[in-house]
């Protein structure tokens, strides 16, 4: 029996923004039950790749499929957790209502959530341990609590694919550990999880597989495989053999 198709398949994808190439011939897969870390320097195209997977950007070449079908904005059930600064936290709205906004693409702008939808909201809040804060205004939350709300909003659609854009930025270590446990748990439950991160040590510790990106996917492999190959990190980050990055990798291996 052949293996099932990946939850995510990116094939030879190229993207231009303002006439400038940002991605060139990128390939990436993520299977159900797998946490994939997407790592690269600033400007490498990580967020552009996520937005292309979401269907918000159209590739100039190549294709993206989710569960075997082309991704369509608002129609493909992809959970997306943006960077925290991309959300208007000063807006007067409760935690539960923020999570319910994750259903807007499914419901449309005019239809109000029904009982089943609120049950999905409650389930998502329970998954991120935020049930007791459901009625609290989001402006009163800590940074870690805000990140968990965004994860719950992504989970409310019960997606097969979850995309996380720098979920640990600005968070303390206890909160990072809590979120890492949550993300690995979601993968073990059968989600395909793709996470961009600058936390190299954390990615080596928690991810099932890592993809190094700099305009294209330079290498993919298990953390052990990539940690043992300094050349691919030098190519991805444009550093030399004496870089502190390689010393960190050696210490983490």
C-alpha cells in the first residue's frame, strides 16, 4: 500500500513581489503527524512561503497543494498563526470572540456563529488551556496568553495543516516551553505543523524535520542529519566556518 499524500506539498514554487524574485524553485512537504521547522535568515522568504501556501500570493511557477488540492483563500481549512504584532490587540473584544473570528472564512461576514461553531471555539480554547479566560478582553492578556489565543483561533477550523509564523518571538522560556509542548502535541494528534522560527536550538530539540530556506529550500532532514552537516547551514545563512552559529549547532547536536 502506498503512503498517503502529504498534507502539504510545495513543488518548484517561485514567487515575485514587485517584480523582484523572493522564492525560486522551493520544494517542501509536511505529512500528518509531523512538526516541520522552517529556518532561514531574515528576508529569506519564510513568511512569503507561508502566504503562498495560504493562497494569498500566487506563484509565478510551481504549485501548492493541501490535502491533495490547490489552496484557496477562505475555502481551504488551513490554520494560520501570524506574528503577534499583526493583530489589533487594543480592539475591545473577548478572547472567545477573537477565536470565533477564525470561522469568518467558513461562515462569511454576515452569518452569526451557531451552537456547533461555539462548541468548536470552546474546544479550541480547551486545547490551549484558555477556557477560564474566554470572557476576558484580549487587551488584558499577557504575551504568552495572546499567542495561545491566536493558536486557538487557528485551531477552531479543526485544520489538517497548521502554519505558525515565529510563534516564540518575545516570549519567556516557560511560555516557549508550554507552546512547544502544545505544538508537538498537535502534531502527534495528526496535524501537519509547519513553523518558522529563529530559535535554532528549540527547533533542533522539538521538530521532526527541518527545512533550511534562503530564497529556495537548500536542505531538509531530521535535526540530527542537518546538525551533522555544517555546509548546509553555511549556505543557508551565508556564514563562514568560524561562525558562532556553527558552534551553537555543534553544542546542540
